[in-house]
C-alpha cells in the first residue's frame, strides 16, 4: 500500500494508517483495473461480517467502457463529471429480507455498510481509492441493474481507481479534493 503523503489527517489515538489514509477523491486517471485487483476488492467485501451470515450485499460491476458509459447515465450530473475517469463503477445494494425465513432483515443496511468499508480498505491496500456516491437516479439504477426494488435496496454507487491530478477537476471540485476531517471522538462516543 502506498501511503497518501498529502493526507493532513492525524488520529487522536493510534490506529492502523489504513483507516486514516482512506478517503474519497474525485480525481482519477482512468485505465483498467486488472482482474486480480477487481477480484480482490470483491473478495474483501465478501468477507464482511453479517447477521446470521446472511451476506445481504449485492454488487453490480461496470468494468468495460460500454458498461461504464451506461452506468454514468444513472448518476447525477455533478458525479458524472468526475466519475467518468474512474476505472471501475459499482452499485451496492442490500437484500431486504432473509433468504430462508423471508422475514425483514433489519440489519441488512448495517451489514452492507461493512461490505462497502471492506472494499474501500482493500482499495487502499492495493494503492487505489474508492468513492461512494448517493447522487444517482434510483429508477435508472434499478433499470440498469435489473434489481427489484421490492427485494433489494440499492444504497450507493461506488467509483474506484487510481488517483489522478486534481487539476483535471472543475474549480469547484478541486476545492473539495482533500481528505475530510473528522469530528472529535468525544462528539460521537458517549460513555454509559
């Protein structure tokens, strides 16, 4: 893994650099990922923990130029502008019900978030970056993926690739092209 030396983040407590180094750039250089890289990303997500080992996450992967072009049409315009240079585009969704009992799986979103984080951390381990997006047209995403909204909640779009030159971004995007800081741990953790 190559550490991002431009990252100004400093954790309050000692943690593995992988956690601090993970962030979501918009500038990518394009080009293809190898089969081994794509497989490693999906394999990492596959090993995420889940309630009753249900593994509710589902991924739809756009690797080819044609698939990425079709995928881009489902994103809002501001995301299309930068995501077009990503090497890999994915949708991640969660199955709403347990497979065996068919009862509602209230933990599906939580578990699918764990799969996303596993993919994002594996991306950094490979020297890549992953950027999750909420800015997409849900109807178009369901049409593209063929997923049923009755069965699957499409949660996010994801762009993956090698980081590019921020100068390739619009001025507005360049202003936001740095790791975001975090709230103090005391703001998000409360002792009982």
